[in-house]
C-alpha cells in the first residue's frame, strides 16, 4: 500500500505531517527514507506533530512518515545488564561494531543481541495456570544476576506447551499460553513495554528499609529509603557526578542503572572505565555485572534526552518486578528539563518560569512517582530508588528545576560550592540538606543498631546547628570573646566536620564505611565532648584539653581504625578517659 503520509514542515527535532488521520497520540513512527525514530506528540484536524529522536539534518518536505501502530517502547529481556545504550535503547557497542565511533542516523540494530544463546531453565509445566508477572523461566544473565522471565502483565491463562530446558535466543518460543478467550500467545525470552507507562505492582509498600550507601553524611544525617527519591543539586564543580559514582559503587542495591542525560562525553567515558575496573564488594565480580549504562551525551540529539530518563526507569521497573532492588542515577535532570524547554520552544508553546514549559512540574512528578518499594506480581519484594542530580545555573537553588524537584523528592542533598572548593567531600551542606525519611527509617535503625544510634545522630545534628549559630557571632566579634563551653562546641563540631562528615573516596577504608563504624565514630566524638564539658564546667581552661591532642586524633580515626577492627574504638574511649582523668583530681 502506498504511503501518503509525507513531511510537511521541519523545525529542528519537530516534524509536522499534514492531513494524516492514521496516527495515534504517542505512537512511535519512522521518519524519512532513513527511518529515523520519532513519536507523535500532537494531533489536530489538519496537522500531526512528531518529535524525532535523531538528527533531522537532510530531511525534506515530501519524505515519507510511517507509523508502527505501537507506542514508543523498549525491548526487555536478557542482555540489558553489562550493556551501554543510548537514550532510545540502541546498543552502542553493537553500533560501534557496525558503523564505527559515531551513531549513523536510522541505525537499525536490535536493542538486545538476537543471536546470543541463553541457557534457559523452565519453571512451568503444561496445565499450569499463570497470570501477569509470574515467572515462567530463569537464566543466568551475568554471574551474579539471575534473569527471571515473567508473563506479560496483561496476559493470563493456561500453559499448553513447554519446551525442554536448553539454549535459546531471545525471540525463540519457550512456552505457549492460552488465554481465557482461547487465543494462544508465544512466551519468548523478551517482551516490549511502552516507556511512558509505569509497570503494575501488587501493592506499594512503605519506605521502611534504608538504602545503605557507606557515605556517613548520607547514612547518618540524611538517610534515604529503598524505593525513596533524592535530589542532589549543586553548581558546576561541586561533585554531583562524583557523589553519584560513589552511590552507584557502594549502595546496597542489587542493580544500578546510570543515566548520563546530556552530560559531557568524557564524563561518561570515565564512568565506563571506572565501572569496568571496579570490583563489586559484595560478589568480588566486576561492577559491570550488575550495571546498566544509558549514555546520552551532550552532543547527541536533544530530543533523545527526554526519552533517556523514561528508558532508564522502565528498565529499572522490569528488574524490580523480578524481585531486585534497583537504584537509578539520573545525571542530570536539569539537562533533561532543558531538552523539554527546547522542544517546547519549537512547538511555540507558552513558556512559564525561565522559559521552561508549564508542564515541567507534572513531568518531574511523573518521573519521581515511578520510584518506590513494592510487593511485585512475581511474588517477593522489589524497589526502584531514584537519585536525580540537578545542575542549577550559578548554584541558584531558587530556579524552577531545583524548586520543583524539591516538591517531589523526600531527600535533598544540597552540594555547597564553598565546601567543594575547600576540598571537603562529599560537599553536602548539613545546614541546607534534609531527609523526610527519619520517621519511616528510625524503627529499622533502632532494631538493627540500637536506640543510641538515633540519639547520637540527634546530638551531632544539634552540635552542628549550634556551631552554625556561634559562627555568626565569631564572624562579627571573633572567637576570643566566647566562653569555653561555647568554644568546646566549635571544637567538637570541627571534629564532626573533619573527622566524620568529610570522607575520602580514594582511601581503602574510608570510601565505604559500615553503619557499625559510623555509630562507633559518633559515640567516640560525643564521649570526648561530654567528658570535656564536665572539665570545662570546673573552670579548667579548654586550651589544656586541646593541647592533649585528643581532638586531632579523632580527626584521623577514620583512617587509623580499619573497618574490620572496631574494637579499637574502645581503646580510644579508654585513652580519652585516662587523659582527662588528670583534670578531675
């Protein structure tokens, strides 16, 4: 049949087709002779508007546009992990082998390797009744991740045919399901899912389990739950990407999805190199065995940035449905919002604040709402934790992307330029940051670490708060006029800042710190503070206590005490007691 749908107008990534009544809203289409991937984003009685996810250079009016009859979707199956995709799930390694260093427009490569054989073990037999989400087969995707093949959420019926265990390609049929209407459906190793539709779950669960990151300022002061949402806002050079790298390397999620959205190419190549060299601390296998990378660099078509976030979250939900805990890093949602702004401008929509479209808040909400912890259809529990970096221009946290992200996330880790420039990393400002997960997570901390963990955290927060107030006075009239008890607060807060909150990503023991050590460090700092406070109350000068070198020793304990020798903290507390006992006589 002849295709009468042809391009009428082109404006950057936005293409219009005149008098086409065969397209549906959000339908995936192929544009031009090279079959560029696009999506229908607007329909009127005489014009259909299409957003093209590839470079439109060379397109001209009269070029054909063909519909696929399906929404913009991704292929889900084995081979996703340990792979690198662009924003619309095209595998960059396969494209490089086919076309070299740059992606050809209209590159038609299967998202997953359709020739690779997978060793499949069937979990169903003829006559079994199965429903959406149920696992019908498993296979080893990587040495540490078992891929669980699930019935499509929309299907329900009886298994009428099962193939023997063995090696199959992703499009091979391994079982046949007959639904209630009598139609038969082939169950293969893969399924397709529209990226803008959230995958269903049995029941959403409260965020009562923390995502342990090994980063003290996060785990102790501003914790995030599994299935939680967090924003990392910060200006250029404050360490957003490095903080996300640390979280990706060390957090206790089963699978990491890292979306580089509009980031510089050299940053993404650094991620690739680092992750391929890193050994996963839990399995002693390469980190790439549980990592998916979506590289959508700043020189790639701007419209694909918009899709990359949805592609990432859809992959995350797929592994969540298998019963895994997934952490997705989006770096950075500001570049994604800029892509929305550019396309909105091309569509001549009415701009809102700072030129962003009026629907920016609802798009951000749509994205962050897809995080969460849930009872999944396959049985068991899974979660998707969303951690989005925000890059406000000039570190201005009042700009629209940061402000709207704050509305939809419950953790806010504010990066501070002055901390970063003074080499204090992670540069999370303890006065501007917050976490709303305390009420949800405190029962877990009490049960697993004792009531005193929460008490220590509250005392440390109070000391930092008090120090901040005192520093306002010090800036005005100097530290000399302060009484010794207030000078002690400043000295203890310094030990908290340098000895506890500051962390070295390149030190073997300090890059990841278990919660037990974090608790012991807080206990030791607070023990010194309490003992010193008693002595200062007897009007003994604070300078005498400082001259003992105890505060300096606490600043170095993160390096001097290995993670495996926590009993050394008892020796520190004993030394504090012995040295300060001299003043009690």
